[in-house]
C-alpha cells in the first residue's frame, strides 16, 4: 500500500527535497520542499515544527538556487514559526539569522534594509525565550547578539 495521507506524503517530499539539495539540484529541491510545505500547511498547520522544517529546507534550497527574495520570504516565515513555538530553542534562530546575514545580505544578494522585516519575529522570539527562562542560557546570548547584528544592519541601511 502506498501512503496517501498528507503528512506522510509531505514527509517524503521533505526527504526527497533534502536529497536533491545535497546533490546540488536546488531547483528540484525547491519543488519538493514547496510541496511538503503546502501539504503540511493544510494538514497540520503552519504552527507545526514539521511545517517549519519544510520552510527551512525550502529557504536553503531557494538560496542555493539563487532565488534570494523568495528565500528571504520563506526565511521570515520559518523564523516566526520557530520564534512562536512552545518548545523554542536558540539554535534554529541562530542558524536562520546566519542564512539572512551570511548567505543573503553580506554577499550583496539583498539590501540589508530587508532585515527590518525580522524585527517583529525577533521581538516574539526574545519575549518567548525570556518567558521560558532561556534568556539566562549562553546559547541565547549568542542568538541575541546575532539578532542585534541583523537589526543594526537594517537600521543602518535605512539611514537610522
């Protein structure tokens, strides 16, 4: 029997997307991650960690495909997904900010002003981490520093 439920099929698309991305076949990875995102979204919702994982995979594949504006759109969505989680953890936030800074803005693919779109999601993440006592963790300090870098770059780009 072939699986026919959305979650199982989405997991398969997510796995195939990861394989294609690792093989350097970014456009094919984009197609599979995009399908996984749609299927997870309609079956278990955008708040699900599985949805966030598909969005993160899609973000990376879009970066690898040179589709930088779309990559930032998905990065913003993924960041918010992680920021609002009950089980928030600093590491994914740190990695996503790394993609934004190191893969999209620093190489000149996108203007640094776009980082301002992360201000709201960053505020949600900070409040959530404080609420859960994670602000006292050393990992959170590193994430807060990277958040500050992103917001500073955005402010400077806007002439602030």
